[in-house]
C-alpha cells in the first residue's frame, strides 16, 4: 500500500479497544421503502429492501420488519438485495454481507458466501438447487457444496444480471454481453447477431409455453427456441426501452417494470399502468413480482417510496416507514444539524426533529433530488448542494442559485461550508464561490486554488477556509485561504495520492482528513501525520468521513464501522467482526457521514444501512412515540403547513383495521384518496404530493384531510401556498 508522507513518532502507547460499549445507547433508523426484490410463500409477501427484510401478511396486512435491530445476528446487513422461496418453503435472503436462510423459525448464515460480492438475484430449481446471480459470475449451491461459473466455463460475461429456469430445467442467464443458456452440460450464448435486440440484458423470464422473454436497454426480445422477435417503443407504443425487469403471471401474462409505469402483455394486447390512469404509487418502477395469489407487486426507485400491488382491478399502496424504522433514505451520504437540533439527511433529503420524519424533493423546491452536501448557516438557513445548483431553505422559502443567476463557476455543487461571518462557501467541479447574502465572489486556480475540482471544504477556528481537491496530485492536495492569502500544501514524499474524501478541523485547528484506502491524515499547519492500521488504532485502511465532537474527540467513518480517537486512546465500533457478529448497534458498514448534534449525540449514516445515533452514558433517553401504540384514532395534522407543493400527514390508530384518508376542497368535493386499506396499529405518515386523483397539481387554497376508521372520523385543515 501507499503511505502518506512523514509519520511522526508517537511517544504515548496507543491503546485499541473493542468492546460491547455497555455504557452507550444505540438507536437505529432504517428505510424499508426502497424495494429491491419480492418473494411469495402464499401466506406472506417478502420484501428485500435497503433497510432490511419486510414480511407482509396476506391475511391481515400486517408488516413485520427483520433488521439488525431485532437482535437477529444472522442478518448481518440491512441492505437486502434479493429474496426467493424454494419449494420446501425455505426463504433465501441475499444481503450485502452474504446469504441467509430462514426455515420458518430459525435464521442461518452461510459464512462461505461473504466473499461472493453483491448477489442480486436468486433462483431455485425443481431439485432444490439454488442459483445466485452476482458480479463475479453465477454461483451454484446443491445443499452441500458451492460452485462458481464464469466466462472460463462458458458464461457470456461474469456480470450476470438475472436468471430463470425453463420447463426442461435449463438455465437462461442474462448478462451485459448477451444471454447464456446452460442445460447442465452445454453452454450456448445468444447475442445481437442471433436476433437479440441488445446484448445488455437486464432481466429474463420463461413463460408457460417455454418462451423466453428478455428485457434490454433497447426493448424487449422473445425467443421460442427457433425464432426471435423484438418489441420496441416505436413499434408498440409502450415503454419497452425503459424496462427493468419481467415476470410471468399465472395466466401467462407478461408484466414489465419500466421507468414509465407497469406494462403488461397477454400476447395480444399491451396495457400500461401509470400514476395518470391508476393508483400506482410512482411511475419509476424498478422491480416486479407475482404473489402466490396472483397479485402483481411493484417496487419503486424514486425517493424510496414503497410498493404497490395490483389485484386485477385496483392498485393498493404500501409504506413501511412504521414504528422505529422511519428514515426516507438508506443511502445516507450527508448529515447536518440545524440550530433547532433537527437532523437533515441526504442524498435524498429528509429531516428528523426527534419525533417526525419529513421528506423533501424537487417538488418542494430543491434544485435536484440528489444532494451531495448539506450545511446550516448561523441564521438557521439550510443549504443543499446538488448537480443543478445550490438551494437554500429558510423554513418557508426555497431559493436556488446556479451559474446563470450567481457567480457559481459550475452548477454541480460538491461541497458547502459556512465561516464565522456567515459567508457561505461552495465547492464545484470548476472552482469555488462565496456568498455573504448580498455579494458573490468566485475563485479558480488563477486566484490561488490548487485545483478547480473541489471535493470538500472546512473552516477552522481561525476562519481559514480549507479546500480539498478531487483527483489531486502530490503538489496540490489541499489549499488554505485566510481571507487574503492563498496557500497550497504539498503531500510529503511517500504519502499516497488517492482521493481525500472528507476534511474537518478540531478544537486545536489540526486538520483531519479521510484519505480513502490510504487511511487517515492529520495536518497541523506544518507537519503531516499518517495513521494506518500498522501504526495506530484504526481498524480499516478505508476511511470515508471525519467529525469532531464537543469534547474534541475525533470520529471516523470506515469500511466496517466507526473509530474514535481522543488524542491518546483509540476505540473501535465494528459493524461486523469475526469475533463477534454484532459488536455494537451500527446499522451497516461503509459509514459515509457523521454529525454531532447539540447534545453531543453522534449520528452515523451508512451506505444502504440507514442511520444510527449513539448517546454517551445515556445522556438522552429516547422516547420514540412511534413505538407507543396510540389509545385512540388521531389525525395529528400535516407538516409542513402551509405547504408547497407536498406535505406529510400524520395519523395514529390503536388497532389494525380498514382506514380511509381522503383530501377534500372547501366545497366538499373529493380531491385525492390517499388511503383506503387495512393498516396496522401505530402511527403512520402519509405523503401527499399536492396532486388530485387524476394526477393534476391542485391550486392554492385550503384543503381538508379527513380520516375515517370504523365509526370514528377526524378532520384537519391544510393550506397550500404556491
């Protein structure tokens, strides 16, 4: 490995501890609304989500969540990629840490699968053999031994994307370089030269007549064993070129998940369901499945919104951000805390005030739904960096700044920081900019920046601004600006030159930097120190994030959990270790974001795992009202209110049962039916995008939300201001 520069001798003995940390309280928030896969065993629909495993009971509509929080050590990661039910009733679960099975009472983890990489699909043949799709090839398990098939065996590509088994027991394997067929002895590959519309095949399914259906980036192809036929958007007026997956229902109807809705084909007629002509939750459909009762289930990719199912007549919407697991986002790449101690999370934006989660999208006023950085200024204004500009939000008004209406050198905002005079500093891919609320200034290499491509910014106690340069070379790793003088600092000889992901200044104005696979760096203005597993207490060479708490303790997010350093002692909080499957309460590895709130609680965001909060010595006793079953039917209201254009309505029901939530205008006319289904007991948050039942945005004015459960009704007034 490469080493960053001069390693300063450490005169004190560095102590590394790995402990259960009994004096600390961990609380985890995950999202089970980004659905990756479905499976059905008749009594239940199983959801593979980015926030854990969800089981939905077909009899009473009850949700159960199986996550790391539930003290099930075999579920070693909340990011579940795929699920499948075998003929013997065994549930197969693919997580980011490997394969888990569930026999109805016991979970078991296969240690040998930890090195197989991400498994994205599972198929079980009639003999009980299991086939797994992964980025390293095709994996086979016969109940006793594991075997991997790659291009050396006959696969078209090791990048396998989907698999199905035909009526003769032969495998059909979708890859990015064509379709491979394996009958147990012979491998055959089909590509565009044979009749396939595109070699990049995303999904495959075999229908009742043994016809194979392939979803590609250019359209849909079918192969009956003799002839090929393709279907494109231009020829059939359906969104075939935007399809993601395909399944076959009990009537041999083909169902396609597309970015423009759900499309079905009965060999005669094409039908497309969208938010415009149905109660489908969202048009961006990422996955689709058929339940044991024949219902169609669709999972969505936009804003992690949940799932919908179709019973042949109506679509029903399902959300699972219920008790104790309530973030709207699982890819937590950024966390900020405002002056009211509200936590703000990205990449898709949500906030948490200790009781209520609120989601924000481009419909609310964000420049883009994907946020790279969040900062809070001294006036309480929240700043968001996106690929389409910087957006500010003062609690009432959203304002977006771009290269067209400001001095921003580029619209892709990669970093934001606020200095002691409340000047906002922006990093972009083409330089930096500052904004004091009135005047803008821009800065490039010609002004003193070491590199125009900026990865991160921090401000130290002297109000010096520090810029980290993306793709830096040895002579322009970081640049400091004290308001008058620019100074670029070179890496000492011997230190590697990988990316620096994050930078922050501690109470002594020492800079701490997360240096990718090169470990951890510090810089006191004169000397560099390079920390690695060989010379310190860091347990991973991949360091992704840094933060400093109220006591000047440094916290580092890594590949496998969190590390802290008080200047003398190191402490490690593993997400997973061979010695102890669950060493602490972190929701997942790959900790990309850390924030310290006003009470010195630490908030950690994991890639695909959710959010974890750590409280020291039980200083804060969390009382999550979502965990307390209500005693009456209550419509709490909506937030924000007034709103534009979307809002979230909060309601509580004391027991499971059929519930209606309908929006009316002041004339008593129905505007939008948001809920008309059986929901479990507890507190629920229902999102309204400000559109009517026809998908048309409603006008400004007063609207009434009406909740009805049994004989009980409750109403609440809402105001839409455009």
